[in-house]
C-alpha cells in the first residue's frame, strides 16, 4: 500500500493531476499506520502483518 501510494505521488507530481497526488498521500498514510501497528504486534482486521 505504501509502494502504491508513492507511485501515485510520483505520477501525480509529474503529470500535474491533483487527484492522484491526494490519493497517493492517503495511501501512504494508511499504509504507514498499518505497518506501524503490525510492527508493534497489534492485529489489524484479523491480520498480524500487513
């Protein structure tokens, strides 16, 4: 999810499409939160690791 967010950020920046930039920021933020929760050992939505 973090990787997809970064790709969308780059594509949105290069092409100037603001919606891709916004979606990329949201995906990076959600991916980082899930990654941190998984790293701390918390199960998120029934999964130990994301």
